[in-house]
C-alpha cells in the first residue's frame, strides 16, 4: 500500500548551548534501561495538497529552539563501570543532537491511518528507531522525530528514550514544541530537571547490572518484533458513556469513590476476560502505571521532568470479576490498591530498589491472564497546533507492544477516551461482538 522515501536526515542541536553537564538518574528512570523506547505520534489533515517545504523548515527551526529548554533530549546516556563490579548511568547533556527525519509516503492518506478499526502495521514505519533499547542511548539519539508527508496530511512521530522521560514529560516537551512552532518566544511551562533523591544517598546510583543486549534482551522479544502475534484495535468511549459506567460501578460497590478511569478500565478488563473463557477460579492480573508526582509529601513539581511513575497490580479471580456486580467489584478493588500507594509506600519502594534493583522488560505482560495499561487520558494531545491546525488523531508506535498491552489517551471530543488494545485477532473480534461491552463503545 505504501511507498516510503526518506527525503532527508538531519541532526538538530539546541540553540545557544553553553555548557555540558550531567543529570543523575533515579530508580524510576533506571528501571527502563533494558526496555524499548517510548513512541507517540500526531496525525494532521490538510484538506488540499500544500507545499510543505515551509512546514518542514519551521518544524526543524522550532525544534532547535525548543531543545534549548530541554537539554536532556540533545544529550546521550553515560554508562560507567565501577571497580566494585557495579555500574551507574547518567544523562550527559552535551548537545550532541536529536535526530530529525523528513520522509514521504506517497500512497498513504490520513483516512488510511484514521479510519481502520484495526491499527494498520504501516503506522510502525512512520516512527523512527522503533527497535532501539534504552541502554543504547549511549550512542543513539535520546529523541528522534520523523515527519512524514502523506497524500493529504502530515504525521509527526516522536521516539523518546524512556530512561529520560515518562509520558507526562514527553507531552510536556511536545506541547512546548508546538508553542514555539506557532510563534511563541518562550514556553509556558519551564521543566524542572532536579531529580528527587533521599538525603545522604551516593550519586550517581550504582547497581549490579551489566547493560549488554545478550544478557537482557531475550530472543523471544526480538522474534515478536519481527512477526507480532497480536493485532491492535481502537475503542472509543464518549463522555456520556464513561459517566454511565462510573455511576454503575459506584452503585454496585456501594461507594462514591470509584473514578471514571477505574470504571472504564474494569469494563474493558471484564470483556477481555469474558472472551477468553478462562476457568472461573483462575486469577487474572491488571497492571497499571501510577504517577508519583502528586502522591509525594510534599508533592513533586508538576513540571518535574523525567520519570516519576511506578506500576501496581490488581489481582482477582475470574468468577469475582465476571459476577453480576463485577464492574463494581473490579473497580473498587482497583481503587483500594491504588489508594495504598501513599508517600510512605512510594519512598519505601524507592529505597528497596537501591538494595534490590529491578528492571522493566518487554515481557511485562507475563502470561495470558495479564493485562498492562500504559499512558493517560489527562495529557494534552489534541492541543498541539504547530501552526496549521490541531491533530485529528494520536497513535502509538510499535515499540513495546505485546499481547495484553493497552494504551489510553484523550479522545478528540472533550471528556472522551480512546483505547488501543493489543491482543490476538480472535479475542479482539470476540470483544467487538460482546454486546455488554460494545453498548458503552462508540464508533
């Protein structure tokens, strides 16, 4: 279907770089060393054919200006081996540059990406550096952008080293880039690069871990990247249907504390488990990523730049989740687990990592009964106007996708949500035919 051509490849440096410096990393950052990069993309529609030369030049110039405010993205990772058989990792902000690729896809239209229920694999091709692992940031760019001209639009695909930034920080950067591209001289939210460390800790943090691909990346991971055994289907929930699910979950649980997210997450969870026809006594797991910033006492800065997320897992029996009041039971269990992550527990997990380091893996979904949720509907994704209008869609690249992985982001309409669900095709088809589930889903 597609005919790709790379028009140019450019290294973009920050304007007015004055001095090299290093940023020490926390366990929240270091846990992603063996993991794949983070990929977020924005789709823009041009109703008629435009000369995009000025748009590409504007994006390159504004990217250079924006990177002045985000020095980690023009640097590289620095991994040091110490005499005690430990290593440490820092970000060296040396302005070595970010990668900018200008490409053309002559036979791909906006509708080819936007309209299919199942995400077309061609989307993987419009993101750069999809197979890079984070530890390779010693030589690979920590930020790579691919701007692909479509027949009637543009796709901006961003690939970010996950050791450097979480979703919150990635969208902070993209929002800032859009501001500069549209003509702003300053960004509205200045990032804070000061990481949080307990008092008295030795920096940089040392840990017994050899960052070499043969020791950390299994052949199974690479095999699945070459021939993924999952499909990806999009599901859209309107603000009204989300409110109905929230009301129903709280009513069943006899509480008012279940959030909209918890209700929708559980609704999706129930349908997936129902369609897998598992033994009623089997246990199923749902892993979520929790933002740390507002949970610390005192809270971390809203503009804290880096990773400030941890995972938590909800486990239930199939029979409990699929009970008549299972929406309420599942959502309430989710609510209680999340509530346990107090300031004290978060800091305890942080300090435990210092003595027993653990690392995120591609196989985060450990078995067929596990699901893992990523991203957030609270990020500003549809406000990114680079000077030619707002995006019509958000898409994720192919990095880190596995059976059981789910991505959530805001929908185009206020209060709505989109979910990108990665599962075998037959399960996704069964979910699409699950009337109880689809009653809450909109086209």
